[in-house]
C-alpha cells in the first residue's frame, strides 16, 4: 500500500529524460548524499536527546528541559557549541592520522546507513549481499578508533584503542554468526529479500528458539560492537578518562560521539530488518480485521518503532549495568557466545534441512 | 619530535607508566597514582599525595581550641561532624569535664547520620567507578535528605562545625527529631533498592569478588581501619572497643567479614548503613533535656599530652594534643584513617587489571583532603 518505489522510479526516469546519463547519475547521487547526510545528522542529534531523556528517567532526573519545548533543541544547541569550539592541536600527535580518524569513523557509519531499508523502495542501495556489506563497512569504524588512539600519542588513548580493537574483532564473529542464522533461514543476503521472506511472520516468531538465541546474542554482541555500556571499555571514563577520544575536542569529538549513536541505530536497524520483520506490520494469524488495521500504519513508522524499541533495550542496559573488565569481556565472547552461536547455527541448519521451520 | 621529560624517564626505565591523577575521574580528588602497566596489568602503584596539603596541623597551633574545630571539617569533609567530635572529646577529656546527656545523644545521632551520608556517597561513587552511572543519582537523592536535616539544625550542609569543645554550637532545630525519624523510615525502604540495583548484579559480583584481597595481617600491619579493615576481619570499630559519647548505651553489631576482598569491603558498608539506622532508632526517641553547652570560663586544657580516637565513616581518627596550658595547642596531630588506608593499595592492587585498580581504590573509600590535611 505504501510503496515508495514508483516515486523513486518516476524521479529517476525524469532525471534520465532531462539530463544525459552521466549527469542523471551524478544528480541522483548528490540528492541521495544530501538526503542521507541530513537524515544522519538529525537522527544522530535526536538519538542523543532520547538517550539523555531515557537515562534521566532512570536516574530520577528530568533531563534536558530548558531549550525548546521539553528540551527538544538542547542537542542542537550542543552541536552548535561543539562546532564553534576550538580544535586543540596536540604537539606530539601524528597530525595527519589524528585528523583523519574521526572521518573514518563517521564515514563508515554513513555508508552503512545507505543500505538500510526504511520502507518498501525507500533504500538508497539494495545490494544482493546487503548484510555482508553492512558488516564489512561497519567494522571499518574500528580502524578509525585504532588510528585515533595511536595518533593521539596519549597513553590512555592507546589503551582505549587496543581494548576497542580486541573487543570489536572478537564480537564481530558473534554478530556475523547471529546474522548468519537468519541468512540461513531466509536463504538470501539481500535485505529486501530477507524482509520479503518475513511476509508471513517475522523470523523471531518463525525461527523457533534458535532465532531467539540468535537475537539475544546479536543484541549483546551488537552493543559490544558499538562500544556502548556495559561494554564501553574503550571509553571507560573511570579508568581511562575518555579512552581513545581523550585528546579530541570540538567537532572532531562530536564526530566520534555522533558515530557512536548512529552505530547503535545501525545495529538496531539490522536487528529490526533481520529478526523483527523490517518495515512489515505486525500480523496475527486469522485476525484479518486486526491485520487490516495494522496495514494502515505506514511502514516507515513500523520500521522506526521497532528500531526505537531495540535502541531502548540497548539504552536500558547501558544505564543499569556496571562495566565489564577486559578479560571478562573477551571470556564472554570466546567462551560463551561463540560456542553457543556455533551450536545454534548447526541446530538451525538441521531445522532447515528437515523443513521444520514455518 | 622533541623529547619530553617523561619520554626520557620512560627510556630509562623501559616501563609503561601512566599517571592516574592528580586530575582523574576515579581518584575522587587530587591524588596521583603513578601506575606501571604491563598491557592491562598493573605492575606496581606509587601513590603520591600532597596536592591538597594545607598545613592544617600547623595552622591549628595558632588557633584556640574552639577555633581549630573549624579546620577539622576540611580534613574528611564527608565525616565533618565526627571530626569535630574527635577534637571536642579530646579537649573535654583533657579538661576533665563531661558534657550533658543531651549533647551526647545529639552528637551520636549526628555522627551516625554523617556516616550514613558518607556511605551513601561512597556507594554512589563506587558504582560510578565500576561504570554503573545510575547509582550516583540514587545515592545522592537520599543523601540530600540527610543534608537537609543538617542544614536545618546547623545552618550548613557539608562543613557544619557544629560540635565544639564543651557541647554544641547551639541547640538543634525543633524539627530535628521529627525529620530524623522520617528519614530513617524513608531510608529503610530505599536501602533495599541499592541492593537491587548493584549488589545482586552478576557483572558487579564478577568485578568485585576475589579482587584486591587484603589479609588480616596486612590490614593490621598497614593500619587499615574502618570498613576497609573490617572487610578483612580486623575488629577495629572504635565505637565497640573504646566507646565514647552515647555509644555505650546503644546496641549494635560490629560488621566484619573474613574474606577481605572488594566485594566484602562493599558489604561491610552496606550492612553498616543498617546498623546506623538501628543506632539512630534507639536514640532519637529519647533525647534527654539538658544544656547544650557547658559553662566554661576558658577552653584551656592543662599542660600535658592527650589522645582521643573516634570512628569516622572511614576508620580510626586519632587526635593527639600537646598542650602547654595555653589557649592554643603547642602541637596537634591527627592520625587520619585515609592516610593509612591509602598505602596498602600497592600491595592489594598490583597484579590486577587497571580496571580493578579503580574498583579497589573505590572500595577503600578514599577522601583525599583527609590524606594530606
């Protein structure tokens, strides 16, 4: 009902008619880039706002409430402040790498956003290896973190970066394997096809218990991959002051900050797409009237509601759990999550082989 | 790149040394841990103090006894009442006078409220050290209520200077009894929340159990007192072994554990909060009437040496006064608990991870101005 592809198709048809193929491609790319950047910035700011409000709620506080109604413009004011702040140059830092690092981090997360399907047809690029692409791109961010830690020439930063490297490389495995479970169910890596395969039920419902296990592992590993609490060892402000971005100031710090929130969004969006049916509405078997009403809610709203739910889960455990220690963090991954995940994958392969899934 | 002094130092020693502090979020003040790391592991720690040395002992030599009480607030600012009480008791004993029962009761209630407020703040900060930021707001929410009681009676929230040689600065506010009772009732309900949020948490227990083991021998030989020492089974509660003020009149338990790790130092404080509530319960209903200040001609202890020790929220505070019979002390010396508690950190934290160092120093509950005086 709410299909965006005719709109997108007619736009590109008009572009192709009006301009030569080169310029048509160029203009569509610029349009996409601008749209994604604007989306990225606004969403990032409002995720920060949401986090501040949610954590305030959990801590018996009010949170931002002065700038704009309910503090809605607080994060925008913060961004303006960060934009105008002085960029401090570190004398003994490796200047080239020091300046590049925040851009690597933020570019990686912008690129990953491009292939997330927000609604039918509302997807910048629908690659046939979409899941692999997102995994590959989002793990590029850790290179930025490592470079930032190394180039700052600060001892705290190096420890933070090394922790982050060890952590992301380990948890990458669990993220990949958890997603592999759903890929095995759906039989495709293309995000639009994975969603199409959930037309008659989300994978978390169709996939028996293994899908639940995969979902939980994905949430844990995904949180760890974004360096968020209780796995925020790379920043660990109680021991490393601010970890890898200790020496950054102004807008470069803001880039790291924004990228963290957008990575959280990406993790939640992938969870939504693979486990929770993406932009598909919630249906109950044989409740036709109910299903009809659900269909009236636009898919974009479905997508963002599900993503918001996953993000809320991640914020919830950030604000209630203490931080793990580095050896416990790695033990959790290598001793528990990875073996469970591998077993889970074998079980799923067996289920699929016997045609026992719905 | 030009070589800094630290680079040269590094080359000499070939060690990876980081300075935690003087400005660092987990040292709770201007303390510096010179920490030698091997990867994530702490090889040794050298604590450096003196960044907030104000010469309180020397300054006190120029002040009269009622005046120098004000400086004791600034040592362990979270146990201000108890510090005041230590000096007051020492001077009173030296002069051979005894304050009225009313003063004793009020002093004890104030001391226990102070201990509660201090342990609440410690709990908040300890959670933060471990990365659980929410604890901070829970602890401070309840601490506000105690500070409100203090503010009403003494006019100050943190550095009250309320207890003075000879009694109290003035009588407590008429609401004092009522509000204290209200608070005890309120906090009995809130204290289980603390356990729900932190104590039972798997990550928290993993982070603290078996970390920073301090044996009883170490605790005694380093002079670690207070909850930190009692976590190792050191019976060092001055309220029990040398009772003062109204402590002989109340029933309470001295909490000790023999495990001696971070988790049990934590448990000692958590259970001490319950004991403090019990002590207040026993006293607050029957505060006797009486004068709040002795009629003293002059506060002049006789010539001689006097010592008095009390139990602050962090351990044993000793006051040693050498008097030449004048209105000011010839020499005054404080045996502060944090100074002794600090230096065991190298012994119990080396060999652990850097994150454990933060947890261990949090479990010792250091207040830095008390170390430097």
